[in-house]
C-alpha cells in the first residue's frame, strides 16, 4: 500500500488563514505586521524563496519589503542596514536570506539582528531559549515539521525519531523540539557509520542533509513516517528532495512530497513568528 501523502501546501494555507483574526486585531490597534528580507547576491534559489515569502505576506495581510545587495556587498553596509531595520518600528521581523556571499560570516551577520525581530529564530538568544525550553522564536523549518507531524496524527512520545543532518537551521533545533514531544532522538551526519542501519530503526525519519535522493527505500523501516526537508536541483533542472520518493513511498506509511511538503510550512511559520513579534511589540 503506497504511503499517505502529507500535504504541506494545504496545511500552510490553513495556518495562514488561522492568522486572520490576529492580523485584524493588530490592525484595530493601528499595527500592520512588517517583515523585512535582506537578499545579498544573485543566488536563484534565494530569489525564489524571498519572492515566495513576500507573496505569503501579501496573502496574510502583512507588509513586506526586500533589501537587495550585490554579491560583493561590504560587511559595513549590511550591518548599517540591519541597524536601520532594528530601529524601524514598522518592521517587526527581519530575515537574512541564506546562504550569504562567501566573504560574509553568516553567524556574525545574524547576531546583528535584534532577538525581538529575529523571526527566523537563528539568533543565539532564541536558540538558547529553545535549549532551555523558554519562549522565543523557533526556526520556521523545524516548527513546520512539528506542525506537519501533529497534523498527520503521528505519535511522537516514546518513538524513535532520527534526523539526517545536524545544521543549526534544521537538525539541531528540530532535535530539541522532538525531545520536547518525548521522542527518543538520534542525529545522523556525514560521519555516521552505517547510516542505513541507523535510519532503519526510526519510526519517524527526517531527511535534512542537502543531498538529493540520499534516503532510499532500503534505508527505511516499514511503516515509518518520512519527512523530506531537502530541496535540490538536479542536472535536468527538476527539483528533488533528500528522499528517493518512489522507493521510499512504497515502504513508509506517510511521506512529504518535494515540492509541496515542508517548504510551504517553513514560510507559514515565518508568518506566524512575524505576527507574534508584532503583538509583542505592543504588549
């Protein structure tokens, strides 16, 4: 029996629709949530992501603005713009689209953003809050994965959840969120020995390694739920996830597609964070 498809696109639309009352309540107080994106360089995928974020803002009633810089932008110019946005009361959320040009240190740049406007959840203060279980902004992709699992009715308490990928953007914060849900969590990475033996133990398998079709059907436990965070462009121009969809969907009980799975939820959770930032700014 083929796996059930976990539709992130429709869930993301529902999440955005559920924000309507909160946006209207803010409007009644003279506040329109504002999101500012900083785009440095000419990475085609980054341009698509920023455009999709702007479109989602428009659909939800948020104000969005994009600040573009050339590939050779000086660090000082970028820092000055972040400082301006930190001080702008119309801007409630700031995101720096990654990856940045190679001469820029992303950790350094992200640290310039005010934690109160860090709606991507990448600032050390927000990540530290997540570690301690305190309120803060949670990165959109991990938060979106949890919402997808909950929507699909996937049990997490006491289950083995395995993440392939240890980035600060996805793997590490997602592990913390799964621990909060009482899952037993394993993180795999490029140095993991016998990856397939580890992934076959997972009741919930999340692929976030950035390698096209890394996870195949033989690496998946029968009946597992598989979440594909990866998005990779193949030589023929088509998009593929980190999961070989054809072979894995024949083994798994449920699976997210690429595109249309995790991606829309990442943007939806960014919208949620921006609205929350606006609410906190007048609390």
